[in-house]
C-alpha cells in the first residue's frame, strides 16, 4: 500500500514510478498563529509525511478530517519506581536490548531499574524509552557538516501533456502559448528533459536545476503555474473546473483571456455550455475569487509535484572521534523525566542539554520530521532529509513547551513515529 495511517501522520510511500496524488486542505486542529502551514503538493514522487493535526486529506475515495495529536499516558519515574494515572495497557512490560519483553508491569507504582535509559513495551508495536542514552555527564562529540536538502513544488510536463504527442508537436504547441521569450526557452528545455529518459532521470535533472539555476527553479515552482499553460493540459481538467464555476465570473473575464486560453476554453465545453457562459450577466468577483485566480490555484493543487534539492549544509554529530575531527563538548543533563514513545526503530533519544534535544538515527532515513508544540497557538516544524544511521541530530529544547511529536520514513519505505514528553500533557 502506498498510504499508511499513523497516530499523528499520514505516510505516503511514493516513488517516481508510484506517484501519490493527494488532495488536501490546510485546516489546523489547533489555532496556529505565528507559523502558517505550507500547501502540500498534490503530486509526490517522494516519500512524504502529512500531519493529521494540520491537513485534511482526501485519498482513495476516503476523507480524513484533521484530528488532535495522540500521546500515550505519561510515565512518572522516581528513580526507584514508575507510575501512571490509570491502568497499564495489556502489553506493558520491561524490554531488554533485543526488544524482547522480559518482565510484565502489573501495578502502579511498580519497581523500576535504577539505570537509564530503560525501555517499556507499551502496545504490541510500541515502546517508551525512559531517559536519554547520555545524562549527567560531559561528552565530546565529533562535528560533521551534512548536505542540507530542501523541498519545493514544480510542474512536470509529464503530468499534463498528451503522451501520444511527439517532441516536435509539443514544441509547436509551446510556440503558440502567451509566454515571454525567456519563459518559452525554459519550456523548450523542459521538453528536452521530458524526452531525455525515465522519470528517475527527469527527477535528478530537475533537482540539480533547483540547486544550480535559481531563475529556472523560480519559473518551475511559481511562474509556470499560470492560466497560460492551460492549452498544454491534456484531459478533462478545464472542463471539470468550468462545470463547477459560476458562469457570471467566467463571462466577466472572458473578453480578457488570451487567444490560446480562450480557444482551449471553447474546445473544453459543449456549444450549449459556451452559449450559457456568453449569455450570462457579467459579475465582477471579489478579490482572489475570479476565474483565472481560482483556475491557477486549482492547477497548482492538482499538478504540483514535490522535489528535494541540495540547499547548503547543516551541523550534525557522531560519538566516534578521529584525530583530525573538529569537536564540541556538551553537558547532558538529567533526563529521567523524559518519555520517548516510538513505533519502529528510526531514531533514539540521545539526551538533552539546557537548550538542545539530541537524537540518534538508527536507520537510513529518507524523511524525518519533528513538530514542536510550544503552546496551543505556537508550533514549529523541523524537517530533515536523507540521513545515514549513527548520526546525532540536534533540535531546540524549549523547557516551557508542551511536547514534541514526529515521524519518518526509512530508505526501506518503513514508517516510524515518536513523541517526547517530560510532564503530563
């Protein structure tokens, strides 16, 4: 299955040959004010995580409304005992280093190990780590500079042009579009890329363009999403859109449409429908509600693809230190209050300092996402891409924050989720 529903995220295991087409709306469950969530791509050829608490999703004829975050009960650790408010789940037990249950937990409070971290089986495929790997000690870590990947959205001709057309026929259609000379040059290059090889090869070329040619990247991610590209789109896209749009708004803008767009509109509807539009009274829409604006918005939602590209670097760490390594020393504080719940084995909680949380990767990871809940109105997303195992990552620690939830997808297309709490929320 390309889609998996998790506790706090939707997971889409997309590839260039198995594309995820996602219809989504930003509808946060919580009233986030300081950070506006970004629109999701409607087409993704990469693995992608979608927070259930931010986006409502339509997928495979099912509607998924936004929900509150899901957190396990908080486990209080005194140094000698563990306790929770309520009952332990049926699978509750201590685990050894091989992830095997070794002792059932039957009461609250219940005797606990004195050495941290230790692990508790929570549900059948869930576990909770109590405390970090490092605490109450100074530790020197080797500093590594990693390539930073960013994500963007772009329009691929592969998704819109008639697959039966030849390269020459597509170039001829472009020649008739109302784009300026520079934009047409970009479109001609896109045609060459389209016919250069496989979807994987196209992806690699476009990714390099985003890293190296900023003006071309801006065209691919912004300028191309205009009504003037409509004549290139094969299929019922325009017909379906017109069928659900107020004819008076179309009539208002109809005389102002470029000749190619107007001709495409005429060919996309029946003669009767076209006459209804022309006979309708003209009505000026509210700002942002016009035919062209909504058409371009729908074009972006339906055909934007996600892509990752190189964009600078960021700092990570490793425990193993070579003689030539640059190092930094950290003091890891007591973390016995920390509950790190997880499914899967993507990352482990490494430890905390006064201002940082540290995590260690355990698998090759394609996507890793942290969502910091600073309050009910403040939220901060942190995203990493393409990480090897054994890497130590840092994110900010806000002692007055509420909790962290997150998830990821490994190179083997396996999903994992986690949450981090240090008090009952």
